[in-house]
C-alpha cells in the first residue's frame, strides 16, 4: 500500500491510497487485478477533515486497499487543509465543482475512469448530488443520508414513550425550553457574520429522490445506504417502505447498524461499518 499527498487545482489537499500490490500478491489475485476497480472518493462530514471522524476514513481507505481499491480522501474548500474559495458562488456550487475537479484530476493524473463516492451526513448529501451530475460515478456509500419517516417509524418512536413517565417529563422540559427561546428571540437580535459557512443541508422532497433513484437504477449505479440508530431511521426496511414502487433489486441496498452512533465514536461501530461496506464492495465490484 502506498499513500501520496496531492494538491488539486492549487487549493484542495488530499491523500491518495494505492494498493500497490507486490508481484506475489498479484499472482494470487489474478481475477481482481484483471479488472479496473472504481476509485473511492471520501467526502467531508461537516467540518471534519479528511481523516474522518475518529480517523474512520483512514481506516476505511487502508481496508479498501487490501481489497484492491484505490481511494482519495480530500478536504473541500474551506475545510481542513484546503484553502477557501474566493468568489461569489454558493458553498454548495463550489463543493460540487470541487468534487468534479477532483474526479477530473484523478482521471488525468492517475487514469482513474470510474468512481464510488462515500460520505457521512453532509458527505452523503454531496455524494448523492455528485451521482446526479457526473456519469463517472458508478456507486455511492451514503451513511446517514436521505431518509423519510413511515408509519412504522413513528410507531417505533412513540409507542414505547407513550407509557413512560420520564418521556412525558422530558417532553414538558423541551416545550418549556422552546417557548423560552422563542420569547428571547423576539427581544434580542441574533448577530450574524457574512463569512459564516453553513454546512447544514435540507432533505429533498421524496418525489425528487424517487425520480433520482429511478435514474440511478437505469444507469446501473450501485448504492449502499447505511443508517445508524441515532439517525431518523429505526428499522432496516424503512427505505423500502418509503419507495414501495421502486424495484431496488441489487442496485440499491440498505444496512441498518442499530448499535452504532452517527459519527462512530466507538470502535465497535467503526468495525461494523467497515465490515458492511467491505462486503458490499466485494459483492458489487469484484468478480469471483
């Protein structure tokens, strides 16, 4: 395995991980080396830089290298080691161009032709948007990305709480807190900075996501949606229940890590994610 630092477009800093297999390893893995596997692109989660939460991206990149996958984990404009952009484009417009600039760079510098984008939360949002606009993206790993509530989701959330006294006490405290904040906001103007970077993202309408999923399936894009218990997702079949008319088949798969937390602070959660994603990559991209 070899790791190389790159500066893309004089602005974006990232690390390219190459399996760089030795001759004896090539001889024992002929099938894998005959095919050109897609390169995995790691996208920032919020302000967390390219090592990922609790160095998760580093671990994943090195595990993927063992399977024969190249990868590039980099920082978007104004995050981590990358310089800010200095024009009037919105942050989202710049981020989309950052990602496409990286794909162009890797295609020119490393001769990589196809890509799988991976991200957590805001990274999952950017991964989805990249799939929409760039045909070179043949797969995505979206961790705690788009999700929509179902009847079963609400039952799972509220039925246990209905019979719990502590839940009613918590609800009362939340209501009091919200009312207090609304009152304060009417008498105190919040200061704002024009330089503030807003990394929040809004879930798109269900109809828009459904159309895009259909387009992905038609393009034969492979997607792994991974959800943790700390997200608005509480059973494995929730996404399928939302999009009952979409024939997901093998193209869109879902994993639910009910013991993991959103940014994977515990080693057990990071291990579970690594196992799920590695298995999916082998199944979808490595011929047997």
